[in-house]
């Protein structure tokens, strides 16, 4: 059968790659075209567009790049028509994907959504579009099943969180080897995860690095995003006691003692690697002013949302400053605080279910087509 997959960012590329592996295993004759990244391309199939060309963050940035976005939608529709797939599989990335889904559904193409949009956070009115435009929805957070089925009377399938698969399936690396290969010394590592888009990295990284001199007994290591060139990061690397590693975030987290993490999927990844973290976020002024008026969630990090309590500290907008970073980072380096936090991380993993999200989703997709 023929599968068309659309993933528009780094996390979608990761989960898309594991889904593709499962699809090829479930359907040995599978033909796949996709929008995604390097990880998906390494699995097989045909890459149409890389997510680097799709990454626009925030309300203002989207408006500024509207012409490019509309052109990408046109290209995508045309490519789907030529490929004539049995199903289009959408992975997160709702602003783009929901437009394509409406068009595809109107043409009788089956539409499956893996990692559904976070309408429980904002734009809950989108439930009408989801009910109309999607044949199947696969959710990855435990509270989403009740949200869709109980609150909105729309059946969905909870498959567990694919990050557990991604972490479970990775090849582990010896700590000594990792340090040697990346020119790191024996000091404990504090990982810095500033995001994957240029806009957020520019806002986050210099502030994160402002506390480096306050922690001389640790080495700070920046996790470079695969979507960005090294040359972009050079402007931030003139700080003493800073190291830079690109496209090895999981290896870095598995060898880290603590982390400063930009809000997003990385907050959950860090928790699943059992690394104490401080969650950070600062958006553009216009984007932030709009967002805080329409998003009513108590928390911004997935860790706190899933646990429904403040497990990790969130430093948002004006609270994201050198003084607060120093205070909160000092806390998570303290042994008793760490023990309590790591116990909460164990509870978090239990809530997310076990391994097998990719396989469950692939099996359900293939089974529904047969």
C-alpha cells in the first residue's frame, strides 16, 4: 500500500522515522513519500521537503512567512494527487496538516492523525474540524483519550508515548567514550537545550549561558539542533567552560547531571532520561501577549501537564532571567531535591504507558486499510 506522511519539525521526524520502520515491518510492500527530515530519510521512502523549510515559530513569524507557507501547501496538495496514496498520515504540525487534511478528506483520501494537535491547550473549537476531516486519531498523552471521547464524543486510540520507544531503541554509548569523542572533561555535565528554531535559540541561549561562571565545578554543553548549521551557534560560543555537540541530544542527556531546557518536547525527553531540569521559555513580545490571552493551561511543560502538578520549575518570559536560572539550577543540583524529582519522573513514565507506540499505530493503520 501507499503511505504519504507529513511531519513538519524535528520531533515529528523522530516519531515519523519510528512509525515508518513499523509500517515497513507490518506491510512489506509499503511505498512511502513524506515531508520530514534526516531520520525519516535514513529509514527509506522518498523525501519531498525537509522540515527545515517549514519551521516558522510564533504568530508574528507565521504572518511574515505566509507566502512561503501557502506555496508549501500548494506543493503538498499537488504531490499527494500525483502519488495517489491509500492514506495520508499526519504527525502533529497542526497549522499545516489540518489544512491538507480538509482538502484530502474532500477528495476521498483516508486521513489518519498520529500525535494529535493540542487543542486541549488552545483552539478547542478545532474539534469540529477534527471530527469532519480525520478518519482515525492516535493520541499519545493519557489525558487526551478522556478529552476526546468523554468531553467531545469522538473515539480515539491511545497508543502510548513514542518518546519511550525512541529512548528504549537507541544505541547506548559508553560515558568515557562519549566524553573522549566530544572533548569533554570529567566534570559533571549540565546540558543546555535551547530549542531547534533560530528564533527561539536566539532568544534563549545567551540568557541560559549567562550563569556558566556561577557553576565552575560543572561543564555546560549546548545541544545543537540537526536543523541548524554550526556557523549559527558560533556567536554564542565565546563563553568560557562551554562545549558544543550537534545532533547528539540523546547521547548528551544520557550523560548529563542536570539541564536547562526550552519548553517543548525536550522537557519530556529530559525527564525520561531522568535528568533534573529547569524549563525555560521566552517568546517574541507580540506572540507572547497573544498566547497568554488564549492559552489557559496551568503549565507549559509536558512533564507538569501530564502529572498535573509542578514537578519541574518553569521560568517563563520575564521570570526567565539570570538570577532565577541560578537559583533554580542550584536547587536541582542539591541531592535531596534531586531524589524527590527523580521519583516523580518514575511516576511520569508509568503514566505514559510502556513501549510500542509506533508498532501499535502502524498495526492499526495497516489493519484499517485492509
